[in-house]
C-alpha cells in the first residue's frame, strides 16, 4: 500500500469514527433526557439543567457545547434552547422511527461489548440477559420503528368498521396508532412475548382503547385456526427477519388467505452500509434473528405470490419497504368510479390504469403527470372496493 492509499483510507476511517462518536453522544443525550428537558420557546442554563436533573454541571456543559455544534440546540443569552432539529429526538417526535433507530444503535453498543459470547452459535444478547433486552427493546425501538406505518394503512383503504389483525404486534403500539388514524376499526394483535402483551394491555387501558384492541399471546405463524377472510386487513411489521427463511412464503400466503381486502408486510433489504451493518448487529442482539432479505430474494418472494395489485411504500426512513398488497378478487372498471370524466379516464387507460385496483396501487406521480388529481379518485375507488 503506497502513501496516498494509506492517507485516503485513513481519512475514510477517521470520518467513520467521527460519525460514530457523534451518534453515540446523541444517544447519550436521549438517554439522559436532555432533548425532553431543554425547552423550545425559551432558554435554559446548564446550571438549571443540573439542578432539575441532578447531573454534574461540568458534564452537562460539555454535552451542551456538542449539541450546539451539531445544531440540536442554539445559544440564547446565557442558556440554550432546542432547535427544530433537536425536537425530532424528543419522545413526542413527529418521526418516531428516527428516534427508534437511535435507540437501536444504543442496543448495538451493548451487543458489541458482548460480542465474544454473542457470536457463539445459538446465542444472542437477549439469551445472555434472560430476555431482558427483548423486554426493553420492543417498546423503545420496535414500536417506534413501526408507528409510521399506520398512516399508510389509512391511505391504502383501512377505514371505520373494518377489522384488522397485527401478527407480531409487540406491545400493540402500531394497533393503537392505527386506531387513531382509522377511528372505528376493530383491532386484534398476536405476539409470542407474554411480557410485551401484558405491557400492551396496560397501555390500551391507559389510552382508553381496551374495548377496541384485543391482544393475545400466540405463535404468529399458526394461522390455521382462522377461517378464510377472517379479517378485512392483516399486517405484520418487522417480523420477516425473525422467521426461518423456509417459512416466509407460507407465512405471507396464510396472511393472504385470512384477509378479505389486503395485507401489509415490510421487507428490510440488506443492500447498503446501514442495512448490512444492522443485519450483522441484530444477529448478536437476538438469538432468533434470521436475517434481512437480499434484493433478489425479496423480489422473488413477491413474484412467487402471483398477485397483481400491490404497491411498495417507503418506511423507517427509507431503509425498509412496506408492501401493500390487495387480496380481494373483486375489482371494477374505471367507468364505475363516480365523478370521473371520460377524458381523464381515457388518459389513465393509456397509462395502463384500467380498474379501481389499478388506480389504488398506481404511483400518484403517474396520475398527476396526466393533469389529474389522484386523491379524490383513490378515495372513491377505495369506497367502492372496501365498503
């Protein structure tokens, strides 16, 4: 290796190290509660934070200097206030999956410190800690990563009066978000973890949703007890990478069988630095982690189902793709959609959109490129197909 190669590679490694220290210091601030305690509408001094939280003043001052340098906080007179960037890391963040990813990296640091044990066959940090990691990880990470999916459910047709089933529901956070986004649905969830189910039941009561959400302990892959079309919608978020590879196709086929209108699943594809590294570290966190998809395997699974109408939607900051798949055999031609001009219908048919299902699963940009407002048409199509 010549001198220039050494300098180039060393600079790259130094950049990676810098990014890692920034992430870890950010996570430290989340864990210490700084993002929740620093106000947005007025300033607070390091002394005031120290008095309120009981932390060492000098260490707080150091962390605040860091927060200002990366834009989480801004100096105001003798104190600091939280910026809009910093607000995204609060507990009430509008992007919960972003906060979940930061928490996830915090668990990765624990896995790394136990690597020698966690790299043994059939071992993960969850088994080393007798399940303590899983109990804490699910509400702090998994629930945050899944919350943004609820709005996609509503967009795809889930509405009042429908029944939904969440397979691998954890503490039921996605169900609670779905009920909020789609008032009037009847929701059920199944998860193998008794601890998280009990936690979810408590949170349902706290939210006043215990009559709308039924959480039970069970094996999510054992769906034979459900008759065909038992639920209007069935979804399973962040479950594939905990299923044995040979069970994945049967799992999604069973979801299709017991759904009346459609299913939602997500696929994490190990095709970039972030997902490739997470694929490694999650295997040291969880004994039952079976791995993310390769791009070819992810696509082959969908092709093998032979279902025509589906749409991929980006979730978890674009690191995962949500598959919204319509399972009902019912469909209607575009002419059945009310308040739809013959001119607009002809324009869409030229783009290969000839039915209500085509319209629902089409890329909105394709429709808008024809000068057509897609939203009211989609709503009318959804009303026809999913009453």
